[in-house]
C-alpha cells in the first residue's frame, strides 16, 4: 500500500457564492438571488455558502532524493458539473492516499470541500482514510498556518511570501476577489489558469520548506525544481484540465 510519503497532492479551490444555498438557509425561495446577495452583503460568505468552480491540483511522487511532478491541472465547471469535479478529486485522493498540501486549506478549502461533497451526496472515503481534517498533522499541511506559526500575527499572503522569497507570484489581472466577476463573464478558463498558477506557487513554496526542514538536500531541491520546469515545458499547449481530469 502507498505511503503518504510516496505522493504529495498540492491543491486549491476557486469558488463563488452559492446564492441558492444562502436563500434556503434563510427561508427564502432559491430563485431570490437579490435577497440572498443582500444577506451576504460585502462580507465573505460562510464556508457552507460557497460553490466550487475549479479544483487545481499538482501531483508529485518521491523519486530517489527528489520529487517528480506527475500531473498538473485545474478542471472546472466548463468541462463538468461541480459534483463530478468533487467525485474525481476525492477518488484521486482515495487512490493515492497522498499528503495534501495547500495554502489556507485548513481554514477554507477543506471545510468547503466537505460541505459541497455532502450537498451533492458524494461518497468520499478517501478523505477519511487519513486524518486530513485534524489540524497540525503531516497528512494535510497548510503552509499559511505553518509559515505563520499557527497564529494570526505572523500570517502573510501567498503572493507576498512567493515574491519575498524570489518566486513568481500570482497572475497579474486576477485575484480571488475577481473570480465571481470572471465566472459571470464566462471567463472560466482564465479562472482555471489562475488557480493552476496558485497551485504551482504553493508547490514551489513547499519544496523550499522541505529543504529548510532537511527533508530535501540542495541537490534534491534543485532536481525537484527541474522536474517541475520540465513538466511545464512539455505541456505548454495543453489546457489546464488536461492531466488531472481522469
């Protein structure tokens, strides 16, 4: 059986408010999106009121003294339903039993994924095979928590950390606050590309952290970075959904 050290899955969600869910929760007709929007206002919606638009993922396996990238992608609702996105993603987790790595995934992505899986009545035994929902375990590493030393005072954004450490940051022209606008304009492919870039940034930060923790040598870190560059170079013509869709 595979060990969580055999595979790492770096992931990220992009979401928009689920106005029908907000309406149901407040005793309103599902079609009353105007009242639902008013309830949310300018506040960030509660976890259970997010609809998943895209699931970005990078899968890497341990090869000798470095990590080899196997797949990168960001399937989205332009190709399949939200339920199908979730079903495919949790099935991959069940297959690989990986270490999950993300940025603010404990605080946002994991609880949203669980709510949406339950909403669609998706069976997700893979999420129960490891203590992914227990904070501070190695099975689900949240770099936002780790780099902030599990306190609010030291936290920084993914973009700030990447650029401070000399890595490429987020894609210019889009951030999380613009995802809803882009989706409403039919620009879901751009959201998927943005999500995929976040996953790549998170993976590169994780490699630096593995080097810092002496779980990678300098040579292993360099080889891991080269594997990522080679993977990206061979898939420039592919769509974001291409590799993790199956």
